[in-house]
C-alpha cells in the first residue's frame, strides 16, 4: 500500500475586477500578507471571488510556482522591494503594478496608499505569490 500525499489547498480571494486579468494571463501574481508563512511553492491555489459569501465563485485552479518577500513603504513616493532589492525607476515599478493586475502604477498606488496609511509606519510586508514562472531579480 502506497503513501497518500495530501497537497495543501488555499483559497485566494479577489475583487471581481481581477478575475479577467487572471484568466487572460495579464495578472501573473498577487501581493498578500503572510504573517504565519503559509504560502509555499507547490500549494494548490483556488482563485475565487465572493469568498465567504453565497456568491463564492472559484474561477481558476493553479499552483504556487514561487513566493518572494515584498516590502512597501511610502514617504513622498511608493517604494517597493522584492527579496531585498528595491524596484527603481518608473518603468520597473509600473511593470510590477501591471503584472499585479493594475492598469498603471498610478492605479496600483491608489489601491495601496489607503492600506499603507493605516499602518503607523506606512509600511507593508508580505509575499508576492506567483503562479507563473516569472520571478523578480533578487538583491544577491
């Protein structure tokens, strides 16, 4: 008799606006807090809208390919660091925003500024959860 291996399945809840970018492949990752370090390579992802409601809709199933640490802060501008390397310049930061399903860096900033303002230090730490082979360069 062989061993049964159970793969961990996690639900990623999304606003409806992100469903199409995920399905068309323009949104290739998501940013999430992960204080308990739950997200890891190989986990099954159930992409869903309407989580914890009667309108729950699992619209895609995939796998975590990579996770990377993200740190964001703002003073006069938004700073984004992935695995210890800051994304410099408008083009690099805008590409990150587009990869995350936003139409522009401005759209991304408008989403994140209210979240960062709630934190006393105006910072956010978490993970970038990738379901494609794309990965950001590391600092080392």
